C-alpha cells in the first residue's frame, strides 16, 4: 500500500515541531482547499475547451480575442455574470430557489474527494468509493428538481420532472456497468481499481492493463450513460430551448445562473475522470512506480482526452426525442447490462484458468457492443428516411397516407 499524501504531509509537519492534532487539521484543511479551488476553477478551462472543440467541428474559430487564443474569454464572461442583477421571482419558494444552485455545485465538488489522481494522491480513499459516487451523483437530481419547483414556473417544473426521468433512468445502466468492474476487481475502492489495472512485463509495469480493453461493452454503456448524466448532446433535453425555453433554470440570473453551468461542466469532467479510473487505468503508466508524480500527468491526459471525446459527440450528433431517450435506456441499455452481469458472474465461477475467463468476458462485451451499435445504426437510418408526414399522430388522422 502506497503512503497517502496526507500521512506524509502530517509526518513532515510533526517533524517541524507542530502538535499532531494541529498538523492533522492543517493537512486536511489545505487538502480540502486545494480540491475546492481546483475543482471550481477547472470550469474556466473546460468551457474554453468546449468552445474551441465545437467551433472546429462546426468550421468556426471560437473565442480568439480576449487573451491569447481566447483563454481569457471565460473569465471575462464570469466577471460579466457577477455584475448582473440577481432577480428572485415574487412567488418563488425562497428556500428551494436559493438553495438549489448551491446544492448543484456542492455535489460536484464533493465527488472530487474520492478521485485517485496519482499513487497516494486522493482526498479520501474510501473502501466504498463507488457507493459514494452513486450517492453524491443523485444530488444533481435533487438540485434541479428544487430549482424547477422553487421557481414557480410551469416550464421550469416540467424540466424538473424531466430531470428525474432522464438522470435516474440512465443511472441504472451506469451503475450496472460499474458493477461489472467491481466483479472483476473485487473492490469498490477507486484507488484499488486503478491499482488493479497495472500490467507487468519482465518486471516492468507498463500500466496498460486497462479494463476498457477487457470490457469494451461496459465502457461503451458507461460512456453513453455519462453523456445523459452530464446533460450533454444527444441527451440535453433538460435545457431543450425549442421546447422548454431554458429548462429548470429559466428563472435564474447572474451568478445563480452561472452556478448551474459551473456544476454542469465540472460534472462532465468528473465523469471523464471516473471513466479514466474505472476503465483506462487511472494513473497507471510507464515509470509511475519510479516517479509517482507521473501518474498525475497520465491521469489528466486520459481524462481530458475523454472530455474532448464528449465534446466531439456534442458537436456532431443530433438531439434525440424524449421517447427515444427513454426507450434506449430501458429497452436497450438496462436489459443488455443485466444480461452481461449474469453472464459475467457465471463466467467468473467457471472452473477454468483466469486467462480463459478474461477471454469469455471480452467476447460477452463484444456482443453487448454489437447490440448497442446495431440499435444506434437503426435509429440513425430511420431518422435519415423520416418524412414530415410521419410526425403526424396516427390517432388524429385515422390511417397514414404513404409519403410521396
């Protein structure tokens, strides 16, 4: 077991002559401040990356005037929002209305505490880290529903109900995908899962024993579910402008409005970090055993690569309808993941060598990938052939007339 950063820091402070209690309080205080500061300010870089990536996809330049490469555009927008008037609707529920932006940011910041950034560099190495992530991830649902209800606006309330439908629906296949990782690794510690993904060859750790290679199906389902959990295209129905004007945050202005988007961007990156820890080896990489700080570099490279992949999907795929989104979750992802877990559990109990079990698990995941890809391919082909007449409800016109 590697020494935790806090233990090393506390021992160093004690060696300087500080009492143990004061050294402990100081160490955890500094650690908490660093996590909060980095998590909140990371949104500035994430927004800039999103603007640049989506702009390139759409053949635009993106922000390029304020600061070098437009890097200061997001801080300028933040200053602008801080100067905006804070408006509270007269008939709003003041407690729910004002508390929901705080809860949205609070839930995202707390998730940073269990992310293993490098060997020994983790806020709290909980032995139930997976359960902690699932529990804190539900705070976003509560915050959005409180915003919709507290605003006393029917459009906001409708969007709040969509939050419950979308986020809770896609949490199920996401949790099932994580369960496949827990079955293989035998632990719910995120740091332990990252440590499991080492790959030694002739006594040298390559760090390429990624579970994403072993379980591509679970990785694909988890990635799709995180798009819905982060409210990204093609599942950005909570802020569907053409239907709900602006979604559950329609009545918010100034920094309260900004806090919801701060939580959204940080939330998207946290899911990228979890994909990195669960499926992409976390901080694993060459020479990490000799130089642990390299793990921090590997982790952020992988996490930001996944984030750019998220933005590529965001700038490429069209938004789906609410019925299509729910169909895909409940009739494709959930049954497929339940079947995969049953098959994987049986495979891991077979009296065969471990290598043979891994081969069978890989084959089962390839079957899941085929099911998901076939479903998506069918959807895109049907959308390409759709005519305007097919959108007319059958119940209103009796029988459908063939489109010319």
